C-alpha cells in the first residue's frame, strides 16, 4: 500500500496581494466564485501548478479562502 506525504500551500491569484475584491467573491453561505482574472494572473497560476507537478506533487484539492487559493497536495513516499 502506498504511503503519502502531504503539504498545503496558500497562493494569491496573481502572486501578490489581490488588488481587487472582484476577483474572488464569497456569499454568506461561504460559496466563492473566481471571476475577472486577467490573462497574466491565469498564466502565473498555471505556472505555479506546473512547478508543483514537476516536483512530483499531485493536487488533491483547491479552494478559495480570504482572497487566497488554499491547496492540498500529496506525494508518494
């Protein structure tokens, strides 16, 4: 049976503080939507995911919290 090591990452959509509240919007129930993300922000997010994958990390789950993307990763040991 495989054994796994896990890590979490917190990442702002554009690599810096999110400058606009319109990028991630949450309702009172806690459901969040991402919209109005620029092409360069999407490119940087793709780079981030590809960097993690190249290091052997498999994305388990991502969700949005407090204007950040919180991701859970796993890698077989």
